[in-house]
């Protein structure tokens, strides 16, 4: 029986499509002084995206301050620094410009600009204290330059506590962006390997949200469409990054996967990856998910075969022509083929320094820090099964 009792709450206005950054000129922004959050990398400046944004703000007589320290796996220290700067400068809203790490950081900074204490006081899971942020958050504007996290369409933000090696997702009604801009023209500059990693992050948001036991008819609709679009258009983006039509469809798949995150949930595959990149922050999140995916989804395809048959169909597989016992695993085959087409079929954990004898520690971290996602799995994994999946993924 489907979940026919559910809540639907996505309060974000989204400007979608090529040229949408220019449409920001016609929007009423939620404040008079912005903290613009960007990464420590060079791309926002090099490609002129920051200049385009600040020109629009100047035209609208909105002041701004730039905070440019965010790492690919963002850390708590920078959230606290950014929040202090926002308070000090009297910023009344936050703009995240860039990929998931910049927008996630913007959400967490917006929260801490309005609440006392340490960011980890509010985190649920691990050593977080689970306090409710009674101060709410500053309004958030998200301008995404990647198609990967869907963070422009969901409340979630993922930050690592670098002191404790805990990488934990967090979100509530305050951390939805007020306004999001999804302009695929800003994604044309993303290099092929990152396009693939990010595309697979969106893919797994959709897939996990589809198998999660809290999936609803609404999240299913978004998830299956997202999977279909990524299967069709991601290889084109990887081979020809300037193909605006393909970039737009992958951007759409990513935003749909964000809707999945708002209406369903990731599962323990994400918990396992967070453990990997908490200890090895140079590991791109999408790459970690790809490494886990074959072992993880082979395991779960045997537990909820019907769901995986639907996913295989969404990827364009003629499932009905296959023997019945092979049908659920057709998804895993199609996923592996897609990874190969995107040039990410042979990623190994050892490439990032992860050692096999650490797997029990990493599995323990996954369960202790992001145990909530294990609760929405369609089958309850034991610690031993978690270790076994991670070991299979390692080999």
C-alpha cells in the first residue's frame, strides 16, 4: 500500500531555465543587505557569475558583503565565521552562489545569524544537541551553478564538524530558500568529471527517495522523472558540456530530486557516504556514492524488487523481456552502464586513501551520525550488513 497520508511543504519560489539569473532583476529580494556566500575556489569570479550578481544587487540598491571561504565538503568553522560576519555587517538576508557546498553553507549561516551558541547545538544526530532554533533564520536566496544536490528545492544542508569527523544533514522549515535561481547557462563551465559526480548525486537522491519507506505518490512522480532525465541526458552533458538543452534537462532532474528530498528522504547509502567523506574530505560526495552504489543497490534490489523494476523502466530498460528473477537487478546493470558512459565506472575508495581495515569504524560512524536515514530504509540493515555492503563496495 502506498503512503496516502503525507505532508507537502515546499515554500520556495524557483526561477528555472536558461537566462534565469537575469530574471533576478525583476524579483523583490528579501532584504537590503546581503551576505553572499561563495566557495574558496576561483570559478565564481573567473566566469563572471559573482560580478553579474553584484551588478544586479547594485541596480536594486542592495548592499552586500562577500564571504568566500567555503570548502567542497563545508565545515562548521566557516558556518560560524560566516554567521559572525553577517551579524557584524548587519546583513538581513543570505545569498548562496555556487554548488551545493556554498548553498548549504548559506542555509546554515542564515540559521546561525539568528541563533546563539554553536551550530552543533542544533544538529540532530551524533554529538549534536538537537536544540530547536527558536530564532528562525535569515531569508535565503539560492543561485545554483551545478546540477547535483537539489539544495535549491529542499531544506537540507550538510556540514562537517571537523573536530569530531561528523558529517550530518540538517534542515527544517526555516532552511528552505525563499527564492532560488536555476540557470543552466551557469552550469556550462562545470568540467566533465564534476558534471558526472554531481549528476549522480542527484540520481541517488531520486533513487533513494523512491525506495525509502516514507516515499509518497508525489515523491515517486518526481523521482521517476528525475531518473529518466539523468539516464538520458547526463552522458550528453559529460561528453559535451556546452549542450544547453542537455544541461537544462539535467538541471531539471536535479531540481526534481530536490523536490524528492523535500517529500521523501535519502536512505542509508547517504549515511555511508557521509562517513567516508567526513574522514576523507577530498572525496567528492557524488564519487563516494558511485563507489557504494553497486553493492548497496544490489542488496536492496533483493529486498524491494518491485521498486527496482520501476526504476529500471524509468532508465529505459525493457524489463518485461527479462526472466522474472533478473528484473530488479536490471536497474543495477543500467546504472553501471550509465556510470561507464559518464567515465566514472572504475572509481575506487583506495584512490582517496581509504583503507579496508577502517570499514567497521566508518560503518559505525554512519550509523551513529546519520542513523535517521537507516530508519527510513525499506529494510532494516544490521551493523554487520552495513559493513558487508561497504566491504563489497571497497573490493
